[in-house]
């Protein structure tokens, strides 16, 4: 007798929650209804029908594991058809100088995902969308496409343009594909952790691309290994594939639901099978995931709307927190996993990670950053002659700061876009070599000037001190540092690579002590109260754990320690699950919601 499957309405403040009906088992669920509305503005109740094949309900992070397993055993659930080629230079030139902290002194987003259903050029569109998401991960990329009934995969180490070429894309025909870009450590064994992952199980094959981090990864993996599972990678994403493989729920998407019931933490994921594309977002909605539609009716999921823009897909809405969307030949269907008090979207998407062109969590990233700069100007003005930015993420906030205080914005620092994270330091060590290689001060802008320099954040403080020194060496009379985020005092466990709390300078020093450490004439951060005031009624829907140390999903078990770059999986337990099926709507794939005739039926549960 299968365990009863319990589904819930996800909390979404702007849409009233429909009534919850009685709980159904997974077996009974297969005879309930299809539903889903693509546009949040057109979400309406849709009665359940026993005549449709599935029952679905509408909605109302820490870095990937670093320890790479060396076992030669093959994963018994794995049936991977992939072309795993890479340039050996990416593995051999991992020579980092002590000064290479321009990147190491910033939080880093783990990855970006994309999924496309119903376009004959699906893999090529994935390739373009991954280019748009390249800022979310630069050290690995992959695409999985469905050709007939076979899932074909191409993955590699490096940038999207390094991994793919015309011949590689010709190996990925079909109208269904998913893609992934990731940030990780470099090295010869990294390739096995590059997503999407593909695995075979008794009813077919499944591919998955994951953005986020599972805080109960260690306990789930230990449980699976005790029951005989063998892991190929050190990625928490592989746990999801094992949970799907051991599930007895039918049909396939119910396996995903059952697997996700066991997960804690952050996950925005896209799955594909021989005939379905599935998008899933965790109940707290930590990481973004949006849905769009191309003019030919193809459905697109992506981490940011900038990916939709590049492939000319119209943004329709977010995938709601706790929602599972299933796309196949019968249309788009929606269900929800479990309840939560309120969403906890990552505020750092607006501060640093996302492109300014994107709409994230329903807000323009550009407008958010510009307003952050304006608030800084009001809260911490400075007598200055020029405002500059640390490129690229500080530029929009600097524009807002300059406009508010009425001082010109100029490019006082120029970033080189042709330097990656692998370079060889000159034999005679040059002070601040790593930062100088990437940032060049403009003496004509700086000399003899009182300068305000706006950056998005300070993590360890090492890069900030070197930037201040560069500016003063270029002739700046005064350097006033303004940071367009509150002080970072705690590590993130929901898909952001941050150092341990002992390494965070704001956790160890006061603002005045940090100012002395970096050598600036003044220093000010964006006050967190002002940030929340800006967000208004949505302020409770964001996660501020890195600023407060208060975690929506409390980390337990192993936590980050000073110098711990090996494994940050955490132990945790999931609460009891209760709830039931509810009403929703259905829209056919390939048709707009206005063209689609909405048919309503009622069934008693």
C-alpha cells in the first residue's frame, strides 16, 4: 500500500488561497485532474475531474559539495549517454596567487538553470539562454536533450562558449532540453559534478539541473548509502535522483513530489524525461525560477528573465514557492508540495547575483540597485567631487547615489573582461597583482579628487583594502567607501558560496574597525531597516540570514568552519506533512491563456 501523498497550497500573499479538500493517496491522485494557469493574473479555481489522467494543484544553498569521490564503482541507477569532453588546460592551469581574491572576496551564486519544451531548436535555445545566465556560474556547463526516447548529454568544464560548438549542438536534437551553468572549484575531477545529471531507473531515464543547496544532504545521503545506493558525485543534486529512483509513486511527476517531500533547503530544479519537462521550486522560494513562452508556443523555464529576453520568450510569471509544474503534450499542469508561513527569497539576488536587466521575485533588479544607492546617499552622504563604482555590480547603485547627491558619476575603475580565474603570477611578486589584473584606476578621473566608491558588499575586506590603495595611488585625495548592502555577518546555506562566519570581516569588526582595515576615509553600509522599509509589505518575504544569522531553515549538524572548503552539507529533519488536493486551472501548451478555452468541471472528493 503506497504512502498517502499529501499536497498543499503554497502561500502567495497576492492570490487568495482556494479551499483545501480531503487528502488523496498517490494511487487515487492518478485519476484526478489536470490544471494550471500560466499567468498569475488569470489564476482561477478549476474544479477537479475524474476523467482526466492526473490530479494537480495550483499554487496560490551553500555551495555544491566540494569533496569529489574517487571511487571507480558505477552508480547502479546510472545510464548516462554523455559526451564529457573538456580542455585539459582548464585542469592544469589552476594556479592562483595569494592576491587572487577579486573573486574570492565576493559571495558567489552556485548556478543557473534553463528548460525548454516544444521547440525544434531546444538545445540551441538552451545554449543561448545559458550564455545569458553565464554570470551565475563560469566553471562548468551542460545540456541534456531528448532525441527520440534517449536522453543525450554534453557537459564540460569552462564557459558555455568553451564547452559547446556546432558539432556538440548537433549531437543534441529534439524539442525538449534542459541546461545548467555552475560555479565550483577547478580540477580534473570536477567534470563528474557538472550538471545536468542523467540517470536511468526501472521506468526510464531522467535528467535534472539544480540551483540551490540541500541542508539535509548528509542525512539523506547516509540513509541512501545504508540502503545500498552508490554515489558517483559529491553533489547534493544526486540525492534527488536516488530518491526518485526508489520511489514507488506513479506517474513520474509524483516521484518528484515524493522525493521533494524529503528535501530541506533551497532548490529550483528542472527535470526532463522522454516526454516531460518538470520545474520545481522549494516551499520557501529561496532561489528564483521563472516561466515564459515563445511565439511558437514553446514553454521556457529559467533562473532569470534575462535568459527569456535573449531567446525571445515572453515572461509570464514566476514558478511559485512550493510549486511543481509539469509540461507535456497534454499541456501545463501545476501542483504544490507543502505549506510554509511565507516565502523567503534571497535578497542577494537583487544586491549582487542577478543581471540588472532581469525581473527577479517580481521586482526590477536595476530599480532595486538604483534605489539602494539613493538610500545610501540619504543615510550616508559625503563631501566629494566624483562618484565611481566597483564594476560591474556596483555601477547601478553608484548611479543612484550620484544622482541623489548631485555629483557626477564617472568610470574611475575599468574592469578587464578578458581575465578569468586561472592565471600565472609573475615570478617577481607584484603587490595587489590579482586586483590590478582585473581593475584599472583612471588617473584622469581620480587625481586630486575626493572620491566616493560604491560597491555591492564587503566579505573578507581584502579586496576592498586593495581597491582603496589603488585609488589613492592613482591620486585620489580622499576615498569614501559606500556599500549597497548591510554588513554580512553569517554564512549562507541556501545556494550561495560564502566563507565561514569567522572569515567575514563584519562578523569580527565594527564599521570603524573595518574602515581602518581597508584604509578608507569613511565607510557606510546600507542600513537593514532602510532596506526592509524599501521592500515595504514584501519585506517579510525575503531571507536576510546573511545579515542577521537567523535562518528560515535552521542549519544543524555540520556547519562551516574557518578554512572549511570541503563539505558544507547540513543535517536536518522535515516536519510532518498534511493537507489535500485543491482546485486549479489548466492551459494547453502551445496556446496563449487568452486563446485557450477554459473548461470547468466539478468532482466530489
